[in-house]
């Protein structure tokens, strides 16, 4: 059954009852009774509608470290939810069962933004995470959740591919507390061939989030032979340092064979360590390894004293020594939302 449509934002009318979606850089031109590429936004008689407002397909209470956000309220929980859909197709997608199907093809259930926000406020869950699929394509629902959450003193974080137009991004930045972007690679080749996306708009998004002052962390899933070239990783680290600054954390995470990319082996740990070494050598202060539990690269180190500030084992905080946002040894400020 096709879910009930809800008014969509960020689109314009065209001739012949067509519309143009202005939510993501695809800018789909959609004829009457057709949908955009993401399959969750439909033209109904010249009016654009979202089919996934208030429709959840996955929800869990996760540690915030699982997003991963390492400099945002460490050791706390995030009520994490998704509606169906995505605007790109990564061949290694871990959540393809909900991201790559139309809403009527998968099970969904109702959750109004007020219900989600009230549930978190009542259970003292400090954060809601818009995650698992791609929150860009269920923008209206996510925005309404963030507004309802803010009214109740609950924060909202977004986990996204960053493939979004400037105006809806600005409106996100007004109501959310942190954003984690999956920075797939530093080449258009990888974005085009492995993700059906574009690098340029993602770079624009990263700069805009930084300029808006919203807490930002990056994840790069390192896929053997496809985006693990050392020169490319160095160029990416240089760009991050120059455009975003050295304090934006980056997590290099381990790939496991998945979805349409099952012919490759998991990322060797020494490849991830090389990526980390390169990023540190380029001056980035907070460089993490992901999907390698108990690796020292899970910890947060003070960029000045070198002391361990937050010790982790997987998603568990073993010890948090940050005091008042500072290193207890040298008083160095540690950026983040503590
Ligand atoms: S959000 Fe969906 S409909 Fe809109 S431009 Fe992007 S892919 Fe097309």
C-alpha cells in the first residue's frame, strides 16, 4: 500500500503539471503521478508530496558512539530512526534493505514527530538520531522531528551522505545539534562509479556545515582498491585541514563485503592505520579507526599533551577524562559538545 502523502517542501512548479524537486542536487524533474529518483517523493496533480512523513522503517536506541559521533555527549544514548529511501546508491550499502526500496515495498509504521520527541523527553534520552537510510530524502519528517525535539529540550543529530541543496541544509542547521557526513572518497570517480553520486556538492555541504557552526564529524569507509590510494587520502586530509580546520574528527572505518560489493575482502587493519597516519601527518587532530574494536585508534588523544582523554572499547566508554571541555593535564580545549 502506498503511504498517505504529506506536503513536501523545496520544489517548484513547471509547465504541464510537472515539478522540479530542489531538495538534493539531482533536481529531479517529475511528471504528474511520477516520482523522483529516490522513490519517496511524488507529483500529485502538479503538487509535490512526500510519501514517508511520519513513516518509520527502523528504530533503535543506540549509543551515540555508533553513529559514530565521538565528540558529542559521549556515553549517552540516541533514539535512532529511519524512514525509507536514499538519493544515491552505494554498492557497499549496509542498510540497502531500507534505503534502496520504495516505501510501499517495506514495512513501515507510524510515528509522529511529537510522539518521537515526547518519548525521548519522558525517558530522558538526550538525543534523536536521523540515521540508517538517507535523511535528506525524508527531510520534512526529520525537520519536524528536530523542531519538536528542540521544544522539549532534546537534541537531534543527522547521519547523512551530504548530498543536499543549500537551502534545506541551512534549515537543518537551524534546528539540529550535530551532523555526521559519510565522506565516501576524495574522487569524483568513486562517487560516480561506486555511489551514483557527485563529490562537488558534498564538499559544498561540508563547508556550509562548518560555516554554520554545527558540530561536524566525518566518516570514510575505506574500501580496498577503490578509495584507499594513499595520495588520495592525503589530498582529502589536506582539504579537510584547509577548509574545515584540524579539529573536525574523521573516522576511517573498516569495510566488510556487503550488498553489491561482495567480491572484495574486508579492509586490512594496516590500511586503516596508514590512513590514520597520513591524516595525522597532515595536521588533523582527531583521527579515529572504526569497526576495529579495542584498537588504540578508538581513543581520543589530546593534540597537545598526547594523553588519552576518552578511552573506548567499541561503543563503550571505558573512561572520559575531559574536564570542563579541557584536557586535565595541559588545559587544552577539546572541541565538541560535552
Ligand atoms: S530528493 Fe529525491 S526527488 Fe528530490 S531531487 Fe533528490 S532524488 Fe530527486
